[in-house]
C-alpha cells in the first residue's frame, strides 16, 4: 500500500484539484463534478476512493505523505479539500504556488476541536492559508474560528447535490413495498413482526454481505412459522412474495424507488444510523430508529422523517402508510456561493 505514495506521477495539467480522503468523500463530490465542463484532478488515500474517482476522471493519484508534497505538487487552478483534511505541507506549498485553497463540506466535532487545540499554533497557520472554509452547519463555523480560521461560510452539505442512480426498473406490485435498508444484527427480528403481510411485502437489505446467509436462515424460520412466502434477489425477483432478501450489492436504490415506506437500519440498535438522502431522493416515506448520532447532519437535510423505536414501530408503520406525508431533501440555496466559485475556476483556461 505504500508503493503508490512514492511512485506516483505528478499531475500533468493545471486543473481544479479535489483532495478526498476515501470513498465517501469521493462519492460526495459527484454532484459538484456534474457542473464542471473541464477535466479535474483528484487525489485520494484509499483503494476504494481511487476506484470511485476513476469513474469521473483519468487524472487520479494517491497523494504522497505530506512531507513529500514539496517535491510533488504543481500549481493548480484551485484546491478544494473535502470534509476538513488539514495537511500542513499541502496547504503551505499550494499557498507558495499561488493556488487558491478551499475547504468544503467542512465539519469539526467537539472532540476533534479539543484535540486540535493542543496544536493550535500549527492549525492556525494551516487555516490562515485557506481562501474560504465552507461548513456543513453553524456549529462548525464557531469551531473553525476558535481554531484560528478567518473566512468561514455556511454552505450546508454537498451530498444534497448528488443524484441517486438506479440500475434496474422494477415493476411495483399492488401490495405495499416496505424496504428495511442497511439492517444490522438484531434489527431484522425487531422489524419482522411489525409488518402487516396481508397488505405489504417486506424487503430486507442487510448492511454487510457476510450476513446474507445468516439473515436468510432467520427469515426462513420466521416465514415458516408465520406461513409466509420468502425469496431472495439471487433466486428470483418476485415482488409478490411476502418477504424478499436483497442478497446482492448495488440493488438497494432500485427498491427505494418503488417503496411505499423505507425503514432505515443501523438506528434501532446503537450503530449511529444510515444515510437518509438516498431514499429521500425518491420522495418516499421514511422511518428511522432513535440511534442516528452518526448521521444527524444529514437527517437535518431531510424533511418528514418519522423517528420511531421498537416499541412504537408497528403503530408508526401503519399510521405512516395511511397518511400523505412524504420525505424529501430540502433545497439548499446556501451552496450557490460554492458552486459559483467552482464554476469560476472551471472557466479559467
């Protein structure tokens, strides 16, 4: 894994440079990239991030260890760093080369601020080299300023710009389709007996592929006990069955698109919740459990999510299916300034 950090061609062209740590950060800039006419340069730190970035451009590199950036970096139109990766040499060298630096989708937790304050003299110099820091929420503005940043602006989360894609058109049956997405250990048991199978089919998509066989065994026992029908995606895409297991990666959005209701996993056990933007993109109804501490910023971007728990879930499902309240992603005009900045650098020849 160290090889690409040292034997790594420098960028040949002077483009907009996006630095992303890993897969999630690369995926989050998809909406931004759709508005750019010219090619871009992307640096990453992980193999999964590299593979995702290659879908957008051939100009993808592993960024060297920070100390080696003095030999590696060439002047670019602008640098956009995703989520607040603060590298001293990266920022310092680009400042010397008169490359404008921006931090976008920036965030900083209380714990991160406490840790960085121990080296505040270093981070203050890093942040003073940035033109603007675009944060996800107001709390982040205060934390970056406390660390020494000067130009900080609220823009919201760039993930709201991403379009959610499907790769298959499913035909919706007459019964309601309830999708339990990204479920974790013990969540299937919580959800299974809360469904009215006479009027609804339950689609379950475990978060981790290694659980597919175990979950299928669990569903099989439940279906036999309740005299219900069961299938899995690999065996048959029969949406008229009572219970359907998605045991193949990359198929969940296809089911979100036709769902009457989505139950977000990772939230009825203490896993911190999962991204609500994907089902909300299709304007379906969404129920989540209480444990959403890893996704609070994203939940604030989606309207009409019902927060439930395992005691009230059955009632909440019935009530939500019978009302006309749908979840949707709130339009974010605060991103206009960031988009205008990116389009400006894109126009530079």
